[in-house]
C-alpha cells in the first residue's frame, strides 16, 4: 500500500473550494472536503486507475472524485512507494491550478 502525499499547494485548492461553498452551505463545504479525502484513498491500492494526462510523462494521472453535480478531479503522480496529489479542481473548471508549473517540472524529470 502506497502513502498518499499532499503537496502543500493543494491546501490552496481546498481553501478555494471552501470559500466557494461555505457561504452557501457549510455542511456541503465540509462534505465536499471529506469526499475529496475519501475519493483519493483508492489510489493507495490502485494508483494506475486514473487517466493518463496528455503531454505529461508516464505516471501523471487524473482521478475523478464523485460529489455533487460535477464532482472534483485530482491530478497526481505515482511511483512504487507513494501517490503525490499535485493539484485539485472542481469538475467544471477547465484546467488544473498550477498546471503549467507542474508540466514544466514533470517534463524536466522525464
């Protein structure tokens, strides 16, 4: 079983989700955050289940997380020992936050 590592930058994603939902529905905001944490747990056992991200080296994937009408999506990288959550987005958002930076770093390592 792999460890799940959350990059510090993902805390900004959680804050963004919270600021959007909490003023409307505090319980929904808490439930969404909980759904994200629970939604990535499968990656401990099956990190290859996500969809490969075009333009990034092997091992960079995205994983849909069910919640509400649009859900969330986790961008992650995995190796033999860990799964690193790089960025999170709401299902309707077009791009991942920090995607250009992540792609630049990933392609340097490849």
